[in-house]
């Protein structure tokens, strides 16, 4: 018998499952907190929590992760230099250094300007020691990659750092987006390298010698070697694995897959057993890329979203992620006394911090702009986390004058606050961590609203249900191809709130129903989504093992490789453009023969290198026809050939 170890390293938890490779059934599952400061610890804890004693029979390890996505959003990663050629860059790129050099091909891949090797050497030597990775992007390199290949050869000789060529990552046109993709890929190399090294160290310790696969953003798998070269393809890996896992667990062909995690709620549309893929590329952290990924609507609501009151006293949930009070209280129970000792009563105060908040020093470098009072607070927090009121007293000031948000935003402090997970603890629906600290935080917010803790808890829970329902409604519009936000229209929000407010006194009683069932997955899914679905009169499916759907999705994914080749007219001949080369043939039949032969050979090599034992390859050709004169037949301009291989490592 053989087994698959599926793991997902998320922002809050690292999940793991052992799957019977033949029956595709989960044998056991486990969770552990993700330890960002040292991923090895969280991965090791998760595997040990599996309590599985047949590690030597594991034949495949498959990982999904949100690390790449989070790194792009947070602006972390390697310092990347960029060398580009062929045209100017119209727009920003996330590179530390950018240099344009001579060299250009036209859109057909014909040489227009040679590279200048002496110029290149000078630019590369100037970057030496200044950057940790190099991205190379040439205009029309997907039609002729020769210049990118020559720059890489010289860069490998001079710099001794990872070098990324844009044509290796995508065959799509669009110079700027392709360049951004290459730079982001360079930034992510150390991020994924740390994950892989951490996983391999633990696997070696646990006597697991199986190959490692990584989930890509489109839900398919790639091997360890490709992941190191093309880490950009792991963006949205975690949500993609969740969608695959949700479908596999429910055996559903049609539905809306809703994954509620610690930070976000991700929603995907599934039709006929397939999820839509953003073929034009995913947008992450404000950057448009050329990476194919699952089409997902993401909302800033999760189990770790901050619940607070704004300056007008209105309840606000998310999008800021914090450490739940209950989780912090498990390790730092002294915080219970600090929050319970708070006795402020009376008029609602208007300030950004709230007495239900506590703060934890992260160990990050302290900014030079930090003032003397903040430094005193940091010295105190280096010993242990404390509540806002306790910190205010320690420096002789009032809580309303103490704004620690800049230190939170800079990453020096982590905020500990009331979250949906704390609401569940207060309700008694979830009891994994410290309920007393959750209750103390809720009591403070309830007092500010001049109501009982029970009433505040009920109001907060209903607000969370409404927010989940609202996310489903907005996603439905997104999947229908509508480009608008309901919350920007007071008229639309009036109708939606009237529909969601069952039993309200509104004269209008509209109703909203989703056209598909909701497949709810993620650790908080069962606790929150069922009630939210009731507001929409929609069927809610919460499969068994919904809490580890992401890890299961990683375990049951398949390997896929797609290559796009273009045959175009070039005088009396037919030019075949491949991502790695270009050749001229005398006839269309000859060009097509070599396109299929070379394309299939490339796909087969990739699948074999990924450890696939069997695969299926399909070819799809489409002629490019252009109308040159009105009312006349269209003229043949070329043929696009897409070859796709799907393989299994089992």
C-alpha cells in the first residue's frame, strides 16, 4: 500500500492529511500553527500531530501554500535587478535596479538590433553585489528568445545568482506584464526555497524519502525543481488547492466553493466539474502577472479578522488580520487579568486604538523614526505582550492618546484583538484556546456600546453572517462578468440589506437566492457559513474533512503542462515560433509536423521530470484568419497550436 502526504502552509495554520493513494481516502488529518519565523517547526508539529506510523510507505508529498501570494502583497522577497531590451517600459516594475540595453527583435522575431556585449558586461558588473536575483525581459522574446538566452549566459558567468528569463515563464504577449512576472519570480525564489528546505529537513528526519510536488495557482502540480525555477506559478496555490479539495470531497460538479481561512474568504465558481482559469493572468498585490490561476473572488474576512468599533461606535469586521485573543491567551494567560482590570465607563471615546487590544513585539528591526515613548513601550513588550491600557499606564498617558498603529503597520508589533474566532469561543461553539481572554475583550467592546456581552456577541455573529452572504452576492456578480461593487451603490445596498434582514420592519421584503449550492470549506466554515447560507435561502454543503480541504486538494492534484506554438506566414515560408527556438519551413504541413513533434516532446519531458508515470496529451490547432478587405473572404495569417499534457505520479 502507498500513501500521499498532502500539506498546506497557510498564514495561520499548517494542515496535513495522509491519503490512501488508491482509494483517495483520508486516513488521518492534523493541524498545527504556522511558525513564520521558522517554517520547520510548524511543518514538524503538523506531521507529528498526524500520529501516523507508516511514514516509509509515503510515495508522494504534495504542498500548497499562500507564502508566495502573501510575500507579493507584503512586498517581501529578494532584491531583484532587471535588464530589458527592445522597447521602453511603460509603467512601474517591482525591481530594485532596472537597466535598458541594446538589442531588439520585431514582433515576428526578426533581428532589428544586435546586443552590445561590452555594454552588457558593464551593466552586469555594476549590479554585482547589489542584487540577489536578475530578471531578463526582451520585447517579443516569446517570438525569439535568443537575446534573453545570451544575456542569461553572460549573467551566469558574472553574477552567480539566480537568473530568470521572461520567455521561460509565459508565452503570452504583453511586454510589461511579462516583465513584471519575471521580476516577481526573482523576488519569490528565496521564499519558496525556504519552504522546500524546511519541508525536506522535516521529511528527512521522519524517514520520508518521497518526491515533493507543489500546487500551482491553476490547481495542478509541478515538481520541486520547477518550483525553484518558477516560484511565481505558486501564487494563489493555497486557494487553488482548496477548490480542488472541496470538489473532490463533495464529488460536486457544479457549485460555489467558499473557503474561509484565517485572513480571507476565497470564492470560486465551478461548472461541469471545472473551475474557471484566468488565462490572461492573475493580479496579486496590485501587480498584473501572466500566471494562469484559478479565478477567485477574495474578501477580507476570516477567522482572524479584527472586530472593533470605529470612531462613530459602529461595528467593523476586517479586513485587518490580527492574533485572536483566545490564541494569545493560551500562551500568555496574564493578559486575562490586564483586560479584566479595565474599568472605563461612560462616554464613547474617539481614538484609533481600543482597550480590548493587546500588542506583541515581533522581533523586527525598530524604525529610526520611533520616538522615546514608543521605545519605552517596545522595551516593555520585549519581555511579554501587554494590553493597551497597561502600556498606557506604564508610560504615564491615557489610552486614547496612544496610537501604536504605525508600529503595527511597520511589522514591529502584532495586534492581538477580538476576532470571529473569539466570538465562537464566547458562544461556546469552539473551545480550543483561552475563552476567558475572549470574554474579557468582548466585555470591553460591549461596555463601549452600552449593552450586555451576550447582546454584543449576538450582534457581531449576525454581522459576520451578513458579511459572508454579501461576499457570495458580490462573487455571483463577478462570475456573471459584471464589473461593479455593490457596496458603492446605496440603492443596491438598501435592497440587499432588506433581503438579508429577516423579520425587519422594512416595507420592502425582497429575497436573494444563489443559483448553485455553496460548498463551504476551511476551519471556520461549518461554524459560520451555514447560517450565512440561510440568509440567501441557498443549499450549503459542508463536506466531512472540510477543515483540511486545502491539504487534501494538494494530495489529489494532477500534473499539467501546456505549451503554445505559433506558425505564421513569412514571405514564401512558414515560421514556427516556439518558446525555446524558431525555425522556417517551406510548407504549412512541414511546419505543423515539427510543431507537434517538438511540442509533444517538450510536454513529455516536463511530465517525466515531474515524476509522472502515465499521461495523456492533447493537441488543439486553430487558424488565425484576418479580414483584410470588406466583403471579401478572410485571409489566412497563421496557426496557433496548443499542446496540453496531464499526468499522474501515482
